[in-house]
């Protein structure tokens, strides 16, 4: 076993939380060895599985002056250069950002508007080591190196469990959740602080990126939104039927739907033309008969023979016309006891 005189870890990986020197077994150091700790690091000195001291940034000389417990443990009457075996854990104190969390399976949420629905959620958080000695003892153990990837799964489980409890205490609708993500994130950070601190970590930030229902629930919400936009459920059903017929652009179904729309438009135009023709043909008859043989339908205002019982245009009864008389000038129906036309002022009798 080689004797180590300088103990340091200059090449720190971006995802590295802890690095041990030596990575395997125990190192053989001598009194007077130099321990170099860089900014953003701290070193935890272990001997026989016990943490003896924690060193901050700077150069430290290993001796009984700064490791009095070491001298008491060894009790070996050697000189100042007596070798001993130990391990040094270099712990990164920098903040680790953009760590991910999310629900692997949808969680059940009691929605105030939709009832029981399943939700997915994901986000990000940041953390750093707050108590190096506790973190090494509780989490790292005897590993030669420890990265964020090794602890993310554990922390994800802690976060999701807390998130489930948080959702269970909410009495709102998933439609209102997007406006409450900032408040939920702050509450989650406070609730998780003790869980992180228990293993020597500090939770510095916590974000909820999205809370969303599964695709089938989202489809129902979209349908409800479409119905609200159209207003009339009947129109929504017609819209859905048109969508079902339409399919993809250029398909026979779409051509059939377009043909149906064109037929409907043609029928509407034909009815309008027929009504116009009836009015046009009736006008000369009114002029030729002096207006005395025709009355105006009180329902559709079309001309009808004075003796008819039903309107030839709309089919409704003309009995109410029995007490009316047509103006000889403009043909307007007037009360039978009237002396002048209510439309043009012409004398009726």
C-alpha cells in the first residue's frame, strides 16, 4: 500500500456529489500529509469507520494538533511520521440545478367539478449538501464515488409521496390548478425541507412545470370546451357529425358532406325564388282586379283570393280576414268598418 502525502481531488465531475480518496480500501497516510480542499468542497476525514473531523477550503496538515482524536485512537509510540490508514471524502457544496421529478403513474385526484380524475405532474428542483458529515454517513456509506443520478430515484419517490398528500388536501378543480402552481410549489418546498434535511441535503428551489390529466380525460375536456363555444348542444352534435363525415381532406366522405351542403344551399335558393315568383305573379292580378278580389295573409303577407279559407303560400287559416277589406289602391287589408286605408289613406267606400 503506497503512502499518500498529498490528499486532494482537483477533477470534479459536473454530477458528482462525493468522491473518496482512495476509492477502494483504506489509504495509508503519515502525520504531516497535506490535505488540499478547494473552494466549493469540504473534506470529511474517516478513521476506522468513524468521522473524526470536517475540513473546509484551504491546505491542512494532518497532525495531532488538528486531529487530536486521531492521536488518541492510535496510541502508537512512533515518531512524528507514523503511518496510519484512513479515508477522506470530498463533498461538493455547490448547488445542483435542474434535477427532474415526475409521477411515473397518474395519481388520483378528487376533482370538485369532474369527480375522480387521474393526473400526471412533473417539474424540477435544486439542492445542495447542507451537512456533509451526515450525508456521507446516511447516504454515501463506503462508496468510492456518489453522483446525483444515484439519489434522484430516491428523492423522486419522496417528492411524489408528498405531492400525493398535497393533492389529497386540495378541494378544487383541475381547471383551476394551473393558476395555483406557484403556491403549490412553495408549499411543496416547505413540506419537503425536513425530508431533505434528514439526510444532510438542503432543498434550494422547487418548481411544478405542469399538472395535466391523461389523454382520454383531456379529450373530454376539449369536447366540453367545444360545446361551450358553439353554445347549442344540437349545433355541437351537427358539428361532430360533420367532422365524422369529413375525415381527411379529399376523401369521398368529405365530398359527400360538401355535396350535402351544396344541396341544402340549392334548396334554400329554390324556395326563395319560388316565393319571389309567387309575389311577382300575384302583383299583376292585384292590378287587374283593382285589388278588390285579393286579401293579404296576416301570417306571411302574401296575396290570397278574397274568398279563400287558407293562404296558398303558407297554408294557414285566413278566417281572421273576414272582417278585413282590401284597399282598392294599394291592396292593404283594412278593418271592414274603416273609412280610409291605413297604409296610403285612400278612401275605402
